[in-house]
C-alpha cells in the first residue's frame, strides 16, 4: 500500500509546539496549499491542511519557521477519531510529517533579506559575455 503525501505551502500560524507526558515533542500546524486553477471569479483558492510533526523534527521546525513561511513537507495521511467533552465523536484527517524542507532563505537577525555574496555576477548590472566554446553542449 502507498500512503505518501508531498505538499508545498505557507504556514497559517506559528507551530504549536507541545510535549507529551512522556516528554516527546509534538508540533501541529496548518499549511495553506494553493490550488493549480482559478475559480469562476478568477481567484486562486487554497486548501488548508492540518499537519503534525513529532520529536526533534518538531522542535527544529518550530525554531526555524513562523507564520507565512514557505515550506515543503513529506509524510503520510492519517485519519483518527476521538470523543470530545460533549460526548460527540470528532473525526480528524491530518498529514503526519516525516520530513520538511525550508523553501525560503532564513532572514538574518536584523530582518534584512538574505543576500548571497558568493555570486560574482550579482548586482553588477553588466552584461556577461559567454562564447559558444565555453558551453558544455
């Protein structure tokens, strides 16, 4: 059986990091994932997917991302149910995250956008001349 989910989206809020009675970290969050088409009004809609992540990965994710961060997650779809305080059965569908990828550079402490100073062509504004002999194909 195959149960693999891969999503790319933005966090709708900061990670809700908690700890179980046994001390295991668990983080829950919602991921807004844009659909690949527009509705009748020409707007792009999004799905809001419940996600849960465990242990050290939960702590790491909570330390590195905040509301609005663009991330990729890989995991499995899980359904579960429980009885709430009113005695009603509640059904939950969520993605249990196995891996995550940060898809935006982390901003520096001064909140300045990330700048890659290793690019010799960045910001020069000059045209780069490359001859056909320099190309590998």
